[in-house]
């Protein structure tokens, strides 16, 4: 039995349809597989990217932490250095203040600077005498002045003056009758000796039993003692140095 042209055409149409269907299905499967593979690669790529980014951020964080530690160590070192400088400066400043004060005290003691402070005033006057007496036995002599000055120095007097003239280490004192000469300058009696220092100590040294004041009274010298809260001591003038 032979196929008619109509049957042959129908069979070819079904064949082409089946082929087309298979191609479409194959294409769909291939496309779907490609998309799945692409998504997987994309996810792996993204995951790898974030992993790399995370590792990079972690490395940067570690590096920053190390740098912060270095900066912290540097800051601590600088703060320690500053503290050392401050302590050194303070020590030097204290030393400078002490040395400056000592230098000023020495200048006052040497008479280069005027000084002031508490102290004592001692006035030596000639005693009254009659015509039958020897006048030399009733006037103030240089030995009397020296005895007072020496006792004041031993008792710690910081500065001494006689009738307003400041004494220095090598002052020359001589007596000629009722007049006393100090470094070439003459002063008449009474002789007022002033000394800067601890008033109580200086008075006690002068008034000790059998001491200077008792000896002066025995030699007929009129002695007046007074404690002073403030005594101004002039500097030694160049003409008297």
C-alpha cells in the first residue's frame, strides 16, 4: 500500500515539530544550565571579593593598631621627657633661687648692698668726771668700741655701723680723745653702734655676767642698750672701701 502525498506531508510536519520541540527544550536546558553556572560563578566571585576585602580590612586594622601602639609609645616617651625636663628645670630653678638668695645675703654682709632687719643699738658715752680725776679714765676709747664690735660679730651680727657709717671687713678705727676715726672719717661722742641680727641673741651676748657691758661699766663708760625691731644699714660707699 502506497502512502499518499497528504500522509507523507503530515508525517514530515510532525517530524519537524518534534525536532523543533527538541531544539527548544535543548536550548532551554542549555540556557538554564548556563544561568545556573553563571550565578554560581558570580556568587563565588562575590564571595571571593568579600573574602579578599575582609582580609584587606583586617590587615589594615592590624596595621592601624600597630601604628596606634607606636604613636602611644612615642607619646609616653615624650611625656616622660617633658616630665624629666620639668623636674630638671624645677631643680635648677630652686638651686638658682637659693644661690641668688645666698649671693644677695653675701653682698649684704660685705656691705655692697644696704640691709635692714631687727637688731640692737648700743650707745657709748663719756662719763662725768671732776678736775681731780684723770679724764682718760672716763672717756670712751677705741678698745671699748672694739670690745663691743667683736662681741656683736661673735654673737652673729650680720652688719654693723658706727654713727651711721657701715663697717667693712678691713675697717680702720682709731680714737683721739673725744673723737673716733673710722676709715678716715671722724665722729664725736657719743658713739652709736648699731648691729643687724637676732636682737635677743645680741643683747644676751652683751649683757652676760662678767661680759662686755660689765667691763664697760667698770671702765666708767656710760652704756645704753636698746633692742630695735628695724634697723636700716647703709651700703659701704666707694670712698670708704
